[in-house]
């Protein structure tokens, strides 16, 4: 079979660049194209969502995982991911402010106080409102500080 592939026009299949990567989605199978920018955005969202420390992007285990998962991913440093996260938080803050300003009906603000296991005091302000026309309840954390 190898001889056949090398001697015929099937030799183009020996080149890994000629093969497409596929992804499975709810609509079926489609072509997959790696995007450094999309992967970086997803990494930023993951760090914000799970409150991971910025320096996790420099952990040996995480770097090894990335290299095995996607060798094409260009590694970024702690300062870069910190700056990306700050930009993303500002974008989300602006988006939430607009949503709250345009929210129909009444708004309800609540405060929560708690102490962490490191003996740090925290306070969070949350805004809640109800979309009457579609019956959806929405809640957004406005600020959290210690």
C-alpha cells in the first residue's frame, strides 16, 4: 500500500498539510481551522470564569498540556494574560451597564458580605431584574471588593 501511495497520485495524502481537520457540531461535521485569537479569548474567559491565577499560564503542567493539545498555540506570559483579562472585564462591565440601563421594569440591588478562609472580608453588590415580556430573571454582579 505504501508503494502504491508513493507511485501514484495518491502521494498527496502523505503530506499532513493536505489533510483537513474536522470538528463535530450539532449541525453535523464541518471543517476546523485553528485560530490563535479565538483560543486566546477562550483562555481569558476560562481564567475569568473560574478565577484562576494569572500565573497558571506559566505552570509546567499547563504548558505541557497545551503543547500536547495544540502545538501551534503560541504561549503567552502572565503579564499578557493579565492585560487581556482586564480588557475583557472592562468590555463585560460596559455591556452589563448598558443592559441595566435599558432594563425594563424595576431593579433590585442586594449586598452580600462574607469572610474568606484567609480572613479577608468581601462585599458584593448584585443587580437583579425581571424581563416581563419574556419571563426571564437576570442577575449581574456589579462589584466585588475586599
